[in-house]
């Protein structure tokens, strides 16, 4: 089995009210999702909670550009 595709997504949703904590203020929630496909037609999904800007450059380079 070989990986044939990797696609990353950063999903964001605004919060009803912003809130602050020791690392700053948040006005939205975000989650990173990765889709991995193989030559055997198997698709897997991975989920993380880090903000896209905190991801390593190698991972960020797999994500689609917006705007």
C-alpha cells in the first residue's frame, strides 16, 4: 500500500462571545483535518486542534491556500 494523496483543511467557526486566557483572546474555534488516500482506495482522516499557523511548514504546505 502506498500513499497517493494528502490534503489538509483548517476549519473555523466563530464563537458567540470572545474569551481570553493566558495565551490571548479567542474569537473562533478551529480544528485541523487531514485526509490521506492510498493506492488501495483506502481513505483515512486525522484530526488535530492546533491552529494552522502553529503547524510545521511541511504540514502547512499541504493545506490549500485561501483568498
